[in-house]
């Protein structure tokens, strides 16, 4: 009988030891999940947004901005002395540029969806030495819905009696960012300069009050 009791006692100890090991593994997993997941998500979000902004900016600069002149957007009227007295926005051209920008931005984001984006697990420890070590965490990025584009402008001092008029394309897009077991949407907003011009002398009110609301 003693050997049998010893055998049962040994089985009970083994079961108890395994239970403790499983409990420790589960608790460790939950601890890592609770403390590491927010860091992983933050890194994934920053990386995905940076790639999306870069893709949109590149598409706008290469496919749109190079084909635009200031005179395409602003029609200037001067008096007999050569002074600017009136400036009008070419809304047809503005709308055309906005539509073209949205098309190229959408295409750029669609291309990103095919790319394999990954974050080394070592980056979550914010260590230069281990930044590129550890398993790769896959990050998925996909455009969601439509892309909105708008033409905006700013006036800046450019020296004595000179004002620089800068025109930008503002692109807004919504993308879905996903990592294992977590997915959420993020809004991407980027402003890309396209053209500018220098106005000598005093800028008349008709120029300062330019309205680009025709963009969509």
C-alpha cells in the first residue's frame, strides 16, 4: 500500500507543479499583453501614418505639383502702372487639381496596402541596441472611404515691401491600421506646398481675400 500512496502523492505534486507553471505563464502573458500592446499599437500607428503621409506627399509632388503654375490658379489683373488691383481664383482649375490629387493619393495608399510593414519587437523597449532585434510584428494599412482634398493659401512676409503668397494642397484620408488582435482607424492629414508667388508693394484686399472654397 505504501508504494501506491507514494505514487498518488507524486502525481498530485506533479499536477500541482504544472498548475503553478500554467498559472505563471497565463499571468505573464496577461501582464505582457496589458503593458506591451499599447506600446506596440503606438509604434504601429506612428509608422503607418508616417508611411501614408510620405506616400501621399510623394504622389502629389510628382504627379500634380510639377504640372501647376501659379498663373493656373490665380488670374491677376493689373492697372496701367503695373500694380496688382485684382486677383481671382480659377475655380475650375482648383476643382480639377483637387480631383486629380485625390485620385493619385488614393492610388498611393492602395499601393501601401500591398506592402509588408513590420515592427521589430525590440523597438518596444526603446533601446538603440535592440531596436532591430526580435520577431517582426506585422502591420496592415488600408484606405477607408474617400479622400478629401482642399486648396489652401497663406501670405507671408518676404522682405521689404514684399509678400509671398503660398498655395498648398491639404489632403485628408482615413486609413485602417491593424496589428494582430487589434485594428482601428486613423485620420491622415498632410499639407503639400505646390506653388507660390511674390507680390511687390502693398497687397490689395481683393488679393488677401482670395477664396479657395471651390476645392473639394
